[in-house]
């Protein structure tokens, strides 16, 4: 049974930073590519960052150079370090295991002065 629990969101001023955490419960976490998605109010969910099972990473153009995805297989955890935040980064952020149709509750990030 898969469970993904996101945390670390909050209110931050433009230019600030946040670190999101996704705690996973799947049996063999290390074999999964892991994704961070976000969904802003009134918009479709979009893919923000990917980290493969071997640690390769990729990012949406809108966050490239500002966000960093990482993972700790021993802790079954994925992180999203977000720097230089902009108001347009405001959204609910979700993590997801590639190929598994399960979504947690997400964590809300609000970037506002």
C-alpha cells in the first residue's frame, strides 16, 4: 500500500525559500522515479521536478535554476528545495511515484508580501 505525505509548505515572501518534504511508504522506494507536481488555483496540475531511481533530475523551465529535487532512499523521502520564490509559485505541491496513481493531500505554498 502506497502512502505519500507532503509537508513543509507555508507563507513566504517573494525571494524567500522553502524546503518541501515527501515521506513515502512504498515497500521498495528506491526503484521508483519520484515527481513533484503543483496545482495553482484555477489551473491544471503541472510537473515541476523529477528525480529518477538513479538520481538523475529534470525540471520545468519555470523553476529551473531555482528549485532542487533530491531523495534519501534510506529514509524513503523526497525533497524539493525552493529558492528565489515568486508569487507565481503559489500552489498546492504534491509528490508522486511514477506509474502509481496515488496522490496525497499536498502542501500549500503561498508566496506573497
